[in-house]
C-alpha cells in the first residue's frame, strides 16, 4: 500500500508539472506573433509591439487578488488552477476573434496575466501538496516548465509558418484547457495546506527586509528579474539580428531553442545546488548573465552570437529558484509566503519596466539594448558578494555602540 501511495504521488506530481507547462504557454502566446499582430494593426515605424508588459502587470494584480482575498485558502488549489487556466485560455483566444485594435488586445493580455496568477503559483502549491518533502526538486521542475511554456509559442509559430498567426494563439489556449483538465483529474494532494488566514503584520513583514541575508537575496532576485523577462522578449529580435546576413534561418525555432535552454539550466542548477549550495548557483547564473549582457552588443559573427545567446538562455533562469530559496532561508519562518509575495510582486513590476524600456530603444540602438539589462545581474552579484557583509558589520557596529552608551 505504501509503495502504491508513493507511485500515485509521483504520477500526480508529474501530471501537474505537465499542466504547468501547458498553462504557462499563454504567457508569450501573443508575443511570439507580435510582428504579425503589429502588421494587422497597420503599425509602421519599426518599433516592436509590446504585448508582454500588460501580462506582467496583470500577473501582479492577480497575485494581489489571490493574496488579499485568501482565495487560495478558501477553495481547492486544483479548482483555482483549472478555473484560471480556462479563463486565461478564453482571454487569450479572444485576441484571435476580436477586431484588430490595440486596446482590446492589451485588455486580453492583462486578463491573461491575471489568470496566470492562478496557474503558476497555485501550480506550485498543488505540486507540493502531493509530497511536501520533495518541494525543492519539484519546484525546480516547475520553473523549468515555466521556461518551456514561455518558449512553446515560438515553436508553434515555427510549425505554423505560412499559416494564419491566429493558430499560434489558439494553440496556446488549447494547451491551457488541457492543463485545466489535468488539474481537475489530479485534484489536491493529501499534504495541501489550508485553514484560516494568518494575520499579516505589515510593519514586521517589511522590517525583516533589513536582515542582511534577506536584503542580499532580495536585491539579487530583483536584479535577476530586471533582466529575465526582458531578455526573453528580446530573444527573437537578437536571433533575427544575428542571422540577418543568413536569410532563411528559422528565427522562431531558434528563439524557442534559446529560451527553452533555460529549462535544462534550471534542472541542472537544482542538482548542483544540492552539492554547492543555492548561493553558488545564483552567483554562476548572475555572472554568466552579466557577461552575456556585456558582450552580445559587440559580437557580429552569427555563429558566435547565437552560441552566446544559447549560453545566456541556459544561465538566465537557474538563479531564480535559488535566490527564492535563499530568501526563504533568511526570512522569519511564519512569514515565508508573505515575503515571497512581496518579492514576486515587486520583481514582476520591474519586468514590466525593463520590457517597455528595451523594446522602446530597440529600433534606435538594436542589440545594444542588452547593456540596459546589465545593471540587473550586476546589482544582484554585488548584493550577494558584498551587501550581506556590509549590513552585518553595520548592524554589529550599531549594537556595539548601543552597549557602550
């Protein structure tokens, strides 16, 4: 019986991981065909169409809605996941059905972001509910699936080459509906956390960010987020720039491969962290990202530039779960969820700014926009290497001064 329960737990976790992949394909579904949508809108001038910032802002709004209303504690996680996936699928599919004007498209993208707040974080809770002791391993796989889900629309776009761009949009919605079905079949696990909502002491919650380890991990995470989604949005433009002298290269397929390389990086990063620790993996990821940001604008040889983009894609995501892990270890044990909510919300708001900034400057400076992302991983590196020691020494100095008074 015990072995049967273990097998059931593993099968259900695997199913939820697949559902997370299918559901998060909504994230970049419109971004993958933004050039076609821009053309359908009759836009000219060469400025890339930003269809991602609205998703990020919607995601932040959705997480706030779930957090402040306590929805995650009042309803089954599987029900929230399924309802969110279906809602996101419908909002996404509307883009293919509505008249081609920008405002409704952005509203649909915002609504999709709200829905994803019930897919990505709730999917984490759902997966862990089947075996709380496997949280680290499973969350690493879920981050990998988020990466693959982000990349999936580019693969669908490549497979739909020469066909109506709406097929890519609708394909992502079909996958999201499949994710909802998987969640309903799987249901909540036996280790689900539920019950009354704890009272949040905001002053104490914000005050703990003065803790040296948490401050360093938080700044590292925010620096990572400044770069992550903006890089993913830039990948097709960077690939197109790298292959501009090689007509006929499959830009969408290469974009899919560059972004999905992060899934492998996330899994390997999780394995390495068991031996070397989360901090070491985060430092490697941030260092590699910073180096890529610095050198991509000066590279011209197509194969060299593509190679660096693949390396960047591989290294850009493994630090994400590790920085979150460092934050969890550093914060008070009764404020983990609230701490992560603040970090995630702030991080995703930053992504909306960096996406808007880099896409706005792309027409004028091209690949040099990578330099606009460089401050993110650099700030993260400096925080992990120096900030913790500086804050620790400052705190010790204050305590010594108070003792002498």
